[in-house]
């Protein structure tokens, strides 16, 4: 359980710069007290996803800030 909590805590911190991970990390955070092997497999799956998408994220640089967004609501 200690290693699982450490891994999921690190993933939780990563969601500040990787909002695409928020839902999945929230799901594994719900089982911090009593993790099972299935929860560990899910956390490792998230780590593999991060490894494959390491160049994604929000990168902030000094200078003027300009944000634009698109939303397609039905």
C-alpha cells in the first residue's frame, strides 16, 4: 500500500500540468486506503500512457499570456 500511495500521489501532482490525466488519476486515488492488484494495474497503465505521451502538456514561458479555447457544446 505504501508504494501505491506514493505512485498515485505523484500522479495526482502531475495532473496540474496534464489535465488529460485528471479523470483516470482521480479514479485510482479513490482506492488509496485499500488498493488491490487491479488498482495497481490501472496505475501502471496510466504510467505507460504518460511514457508514450511525454511531449504533451501545458508549458508556460515568460512573456505575454494569450489563451484561446474551443468548445463544441450540443
